[in-house]
């Protein structure tokens, strides 16, 4: 059962009418015709989404996230826990896996699929031990010559007192440094929200891919609005000004590639979403495979220096 977003109310009304007609023997033909209208409305609506509406899609509770994408893309996923310094942080999960027979290391933010899981994974907001676990996994990947794939989906690193006390800023900086120092290919994919340094810490990559309806920014629209307008109610204006969408970021050269989603967003067809992402990931890993460690590091460094 699809959960409709506020701007999808006309689509929801049409879909409901289609379902009611389809349940009547004499309404099948009319339901088919009305269904075509609903599909066209859905396509037109998603073709002209505002940046704020894309933010809502990126946060959709049914959007395919780390767990579903890992299950759809990778085989033999073996998670590794703990940072060997303080403890385990479930906001970042990673481990060894196979992608179409190729051994890789997968790391990503986990928001959780339901309320209990969201609480357990802290809504994808990692503490220092999460980033130190990511560093540990990247070092293992480098040692064994395995490409790294990161799935970025976080509103930002956890801003709590306990995280700050354990060196949150330093851990984020070290994780970003570990990305840049890798001698193996690193492909980052912004699958939902890419928020602030908490996202960059896993996304300082050779190739930064981004789902069509994901968002990527230095701060959330609400946070930006609270600073500039002293009111989170101005989040829609902030999203417009911040250029958070995949199309804007591709034009600005912040990302390398957009992975286009099925009609109506990834949450309407997770299986097709996985297929499209698999094709993009395969192309990027194949293209990076021939590069030497020195070339991979230099390319990463030059890309991010250009952004500055």
C-alpha cells in the first residue's frame, strides 16, 4: 500500500477511484481508462517536482534504503561490527559482499524500515564509532584490494553531547581522509538524504552517483531556514536556494552521475530501482578497474579540490 505525500493528493484520489471501479465487473473498462490518466498525472507531477518536494520524496518512509538495496544488489553480505575503540554504532553498517561475482566492501547509513529499527539505528545519524568503523572497513578493503561502495542516506552526523565528547568532528574528518587515501576504487551513491559532513565522510569518492529524487547539501533545508529566516517554516524557500537536487548538483559538478528512478519514485518500484542502480554501479566499477592506486588518489583529490 503506497503512502502518499502531501503533494500527491490528486493522484491518491484518482488511484482510489480506479480501485473502486476495478472492483466492479461493469467498471473494468472505465478503470483502465482512468488508470491511464492517473499514470499520466503521476508522471507529470514527478517531472516538475520542486526541490522541497524532492526532499519529501527522499525522506519517504517506503523509500528503498540500505537493507533493501544491499539485498537487491549484493550477495553473501557479511557485516563487520565495532570500531575496536569504543563500541558498535548501528547507524552505519558495512561489511564484505559480492557484486555480480566481484568482491567488494559495502558501507552505508541505515535509517531503519520501521519505528523500532529507526530508533535502533538512530535514524541514520552516526556517532564517532560509526565513522571509525567505516575507516576500519576502508582499511581492510585497501589491504585486500577490494573496491568500496558506499550508500549515503543521513540527515547528518548525530549532534549529541556524547558524540561530541568522543570526538565527532575528528572522526568525520578522519573518515573523509580515509576515503581520499584509498588505493582502491570508491563509488558513493546518495540514495536518500546526503546531509553535511556526516554524508561527505562516506562520499569523498572517485565517482559520486545520486538517485534522481535524492538530496545532497551542507545542511537540511529546515536547518538552513532556522539560521537564515529564524524559522523552519521557510524550509521550502531554503531548499530552492540551496540547490539540493540531483539535476542542480550535476550542473555544478558536485556529482558525476544521476541514477534515474522509476516513475513516481524509487518507493513505487524498488526492484526496478535496484536494476537501474546495478547497471550504473557496474559501469562505474568497470571504468575504474584499470586505474592504479596513485591515479585513483590523484583523481579524487583533483575532483574535490575543484569544488573548493
